[in-house]
C-alpha cells in the first residue's frame, strides 16, 4: 500500500510520527511516537511515518534506519510506506516558486548581524533584487494574530509580525525549512491530527499561516508535555539523552505510558509489546495526559532500568 498522497482509505483520522534522523530514538521521542500512535489507533485511524531527512548536515549516519528499527522493536508499526522528505524536493521547490510568484514570499540577503539589530525579527523591508542565488526565501507574515485551541495546552495565539517576523522557508544554502516541508507533507499525506511534543507549540502559528497562504487544510493539533532533565532542558540528542535499549522495549513502553498518565496493563499483560499496545489502545485517554508543557524526567525514576 502506498500512502504518499492523501490515501483512499475510509479512515477519517490520519495521524503521523515525523522524526528527524539526527540521532537514535530516546525516551522523549518514544513518548511522542506512542501518543500519536495511540490517539490514531484508539480512533481506528491510520498512523503514518515520515522521515524528516531534509537537513543533511544535521543528520547522523545510520540514524534513519535505527529509528525505523527501534519503532518496530516496540511494536509501533506504521501504515503504508515511509515518506522520505529527501525525495520531495521538487514539491517544496514548486511551493516556494508559487509563493514567490504570488508575492507571498520574497528573497532576502540579510545577514545575522543585521537581524540581530532587530531582535532577530525580520520585517519585509529588504526584498533583495535579482540575481537570486545565495539568497534565503522568507514568507512575508501578515499582521493578523494566529491561534488555535490545543486540548492539552489551551489556547495559543501569536502575533507573527511582532513575535516571529518574516520567516525562512528556503535557506541561503538552498535547503528547505522544516516549517514549509512539514506543512506540505501533512497536506500531501492527508494528516487530520498532529500529536507531537510541546517544543513545537511555537511553530504551529507559522504552520497555520503557511496553510492559509497555500490554501491547504489545517489539521487538529495536540501538543503533549515534553520530558525535561533536572535543569529543565528538553531531553534530546543535544542534551545527550541515551538511545533507547530495544531489548527493554516493554519497559520503555510502560515508562512512556506512565509518563502519559495512562493506566498500565496488569502484570500478566506486560510480557510483550503487542499485548501492552493492545491494552493501551483500548484504555487510551487523551484527556488524562497531563495538561502542561514539560515534566521532569525524575517522574520515571521508580521504573527500574
Ligand atoms: N521532525 C520534527 C522533530 O523531530 C517533528 C516535526 C513534527 O512533528 O511536526 O522534532
């Protein structure tokens, strides 16, 4: 089954997990994967996998394959084929060309130091002229306040013009920005629900604006709390979160369920991943997930590892 374009499936819920192959999966990424999987499966939805490999300099060799293997070891099997962003460049280029042609985006040559003088916020005053090589392309933000209601985080609003400014959709080195690619691919894959970490909350209004400007549908967004280390930093590859041990897959799933404040299966149903996931789908409650943006990793301490 190929699900690269909006699938012909009868599913009205299409969710996805979209890891970047910058390192192996850690407990924080498993929590995000599991939450999006359970929310989709509890609603008889599809759960797609997209590899966000659009920034080769940040990639770690072998990470993409290790992520896929790790998900499978935890019983998290995706529907359809993996969508690789590295194979979608032409679509991204076409969208940039369309936004430029419609004057919704513009070429920019501003340097970091020029932007620093404006608190890093770009407002449409540079509009570089041809030739266009070695220029970034920015989306011209509109003066509106963009917002959405998140079932866990409440209402989030952003005045993009004053808080973010015109943002990059294609970098100076010609690589496409995450914000552009994520919006185009969520639309291509027919994603109806995005369940992801609260570290991406700030990005959502930019994605709403891109959807408006490209006339694409807006999925429902849910941002689950991220796991933070003792000094409050997000557990991530940058903060040296350890890679998940696949030989402890059941324990990892139980930890992730505990973090998400879901009931744990009885001991007799903790023997393999399929049993745990089966239980977790049947008992999934989005409303029970803590309504906060971060939780200290200390909460997982009572699980022996
Ligand atoms: N690729 C992004 C990450 O690994 C996630 C993008 C998304 O879920 O929208 O942080």
